[in-house]
């Protein structure tokens, strides 16, 4: 078993992320909650606690190594959206670390949303709101449309669906961070026109080194430059038909 506490401390120190003993305790408690819940409900793909720690917790935290885009100091008092949060990666981790920011976890699946609600209460994450809604409906509400400084998506499958649903949430000047693998470079060529049509542009692609994981990881950064046309996002069934 890995020494979770020291791995986290080393990572936070090397990436200038403020933490204290409570931060570490909550992350380890989060790991335990996901591990136990996953034994009965398949909320993440791996059953090993070490694998969950590396492939989900450390992979999620790796975004903090992008100091030009995702530095701890720049994230204070911001509105952050975790799109398709699932088991809470990376949103719950952001909630734990960024106590002065407001973190919204959007999760359409009722069972996963209930898990997140219980988790946020158990970990006393008072800066967290769980949104158990469909993205295409929520993105049309004035309270949420173009209101987020940072929007983040990890492990969301179809890139065309993801872009149409997530970009409307970003405020003008806001950033969208997509956790991606090697296929990101082909996806950028295929989606450039769609990204522009939705009011954004690709700002950069940044390779990451996830501690103890020998796999290629990147963060694609989009910047919102103009308002998204009102007709977007379309109904999910219509989006699926256009990419079929």
C-alpha cells in the first residue's frame, strides 16, 4: 500500500498548494468512502484502493501542476464547475483544497448524486453544491449560464457532446479544462469549428506528469471569448443525432 499522506504532502509542496493536516485527512477519508462504496456500487472502474488513489485522486490533482492556469492563489473566491462529477473526481478534491471557492458538482445520475451529497456532508464541505440535473437544461438557466470562472471535465466520453454541454456554463474570459489522453490532438482538429461556434477557442494543450502513473496525460485548456448562441446546448437527443 502506498504512503498516501506523504505522497500528497510532497505533491502539494512541490506545486505550491496550501494544505494542512485537515486537508490531508479529508482526502484520505474521501479515498476510503469511494473505496467502500465501490465495493457494492461500481462508481469507479478499479477496485484497488491504491489504484483509486493514483488513477483518480492523483490524476485529478495533477491539474494543480499547471501553475500558469490553475495556480492555488488564482483559484481563491472563484466559481468552479465539475461537469459530470461521478464519484467526485476532481470536484470533491477541489472542495477540500479550495475552501474559499464555491464548487458545483454536476451529476445527472441520481445514485451518484446521492453519494456526493452524503460525502459533502460527511466531510463538512460547506463550499459545495451538488447539482442533480441534466446539463442541457441547467445550462439554459440564467443562474448557471455563463457564470463559471473555471469549468472542468474528466472522463466524459464523447467530445462533441461534452463541448456543446460544458461551454455554455463558462463566463466570458473563463477557462475550461478537459482531462485528456493521446487522442486530444485528433480531437482538436475535429472540434475546432464547433468550439469556435460555441464561443470559445483552444488556448493550450499541457502535458502532465501524474505521480506514480506512467501514462500520457494532458489538460486541454479552452478560453471563453464570446457568448454562446442561445440555441446551444440543444436537446441531448438532437446532439446525438448530429454526431451519429
